[in-house]
C-alpha cells in the first residue's frame, strides 16, 4: 500500500508539472512577443491567405468551365452551319 501511495504521489506531482508546462505554452501563444506565438500567427495568416487564394481559383475554374461549355455549344452550332452551307454550295454547283 505504501508503495502504491508513493507511486500515486509521484504521478500526481508529475501531472502537476505537466499541467504547469501546458499553461506556460498556452500563455506563450497568447503573448504576441514570443517566437512561438509569432510563428503560430504567421502560419495562421498564411493559411487564411491560401484559403482565400483557393476560393478565388475555384471561382475562376467554375467561370472557365461555363465559358468552355458556351464555346463548345458555339462550335457545334458553327459546325452545323458550315455543313449546311457546304451542302448548299455543292447543290448550287
């Protein structure tokens, strides 16, 4: 029992030390002057910029897809018109 109580006390003290370290890390993220916080905020800013860029590129891709579909429709219409005119030209010859 004594050995288990000693192990329990040891684990409790280790747990307190870990909790203190965790609080220090949380505090360092809140302090904008620490290197960790600067890197974190820089990475967060980069992530936001990349998300905005991705959104912009997705919108542009959708616009190009619609434009491409319109051009394909025009191409089909022009091919039909060309076939009609070719048959009319052969007929008139």
